[in-house]
């Protein structure tokens, strides 16, 4: 059985770091979601990540570093000085922004699925930052769930996914952001958004022209497969819950209010204040709670595709059985 340890307990980070140095994997909170951490420089350890998560090796991993100085060791010389990368790092690191950058040979090919580019981010959560300081090497940290499943935002969610598969989970409570990082690539002074996330296109546009979600042909990007973040129950996207005829056998992930004319077995409201940031923080937790209900399917209402709403819709579209279900 996997041990769950309070991240703030004396010696917790040292215990986790000792396991990481020994080639083990540890569940650890970041500001976005809980991750499954392993030594990014050890290809045997990285291979364990794919086995534990049941993740295909053609889906690369994000490497987490403690600072831009640490990043300089694993990316090609001079890359971090190419505009607007220094400005992006200054503004958004530490934080939920991942940069796709040319890698050095220190990063094993298994981390990048054979690509010459590595996804790098400097997280802001104090637990993983402390762990990076103690262990002294970069960490490969995908979400701490089995492949394609709902990303975990609590230690208990990690335990339900990976209990018995890893020795330790550091528990620091619910993750504050609740949705995975934005991934970008900078080419010829332009920013391409490869995966939408908490750092929005509007925020990035202050630094360079934006190409949104226009993945370059040869880019290999973590978490970019068409089907991802999925509950066990079929999930259907709808513009409105009005007119749904099988609500008693279903769950509803509502945008900002419970339905008035349809009765569902279970309802979760992303944000009663219509706050997209709150909705993002609640998304995976509510999906997991609905998935655990004795229901046949889940309906999820669209949210406005502005700011972080684009990232929420991106995750819902990948989790869904279909873009829409015909309503009767």
C-alpha cells in the first residue's frame, strides 16, 4: 500500500528525495495538478513512469526545474536568451507555463519520445520547489494518474489511481489551479500555444504575436493526444441541460447553475459566480466525483471560451465521448 505523508511534516521532503535518488517515483503536488515525479536524468526511472501510468512511450513528459539556471543545463546553450523567452520566464516562472525547447544530451530520449525538444517548466508550488532543492536534479512529472484518466487534484485522488504502484505520496491539500500548464513554443519571435492552460493567449500576447493551438507538424507535445482526461463513464458535451430526457440516470457538470427543469442523479456546478478560474480549479475534482456516482453517463455544459475557459473546453473535448449529444 502506498504511504501518504503530510508534505509539511518534518523530514517529508528528505524522505521523498531519498526515494527519488534511489530511482523510485513519488506523488507530489504542483500548483496545477498532482504529478508523478521521477529523476528526469535517469532513463530507467523515467521508464518506470510509463509503466506505472500505463502511458505509451510516444507521449512525452514535462521536465520540472527549480529555476531558469537549472533549465540552462538541460536545454541548448543560448536558447533561453532568445526573445521573447527571457521575458516569458521573468513574467511566468515560477508558474504554470511550459516551454518547448531544444534539449541537450543530458535529457534521455525516452523523456521526449525521441524528439529533439524537451518540455520544461519551473513550478511555483512550495512542495515541489522544496523537493527540487533537496534532491538536486530535474524531475520528470506527468500527472499522477493512469494514462488517459482524470488528472488528480488531491492526494486521495492520486492514491485511488496509483495505490500500491508507488511508495509515497506527499499530501499538501488540493491544488490551487486545478488544470495542467500551458505549453508554448517560440519560433521566429512568435508564440505558438500547443496546449491551452492557466497562462492564456491574452496574457502571452503582451510579449509576442500568438499562434493559438496550431501545433507544428514535428512538435511532440505532452498531453496532446485527442482522447485524454477521461472519466470511466461516457461524457457528452452539451450547450444546455434543457431537454435532456435521461437525467435520472445521469450526472451533470453544470457551468454556473443547477438546471430548473431536469432532474439529475447528481449535479456539480463549476462556479456559481461564473468565475472561470474557480471553474478550472473545480473541473477535475468534480469530474472524478461524478464518475464515482452510480450513473450511466455524464453531461457537461460548455463554458465560455475566453481566457482559461479555452483550457477548460480543451480538457472537456478530449474527455468527451462526443462533441455533442443529440437532445430529445
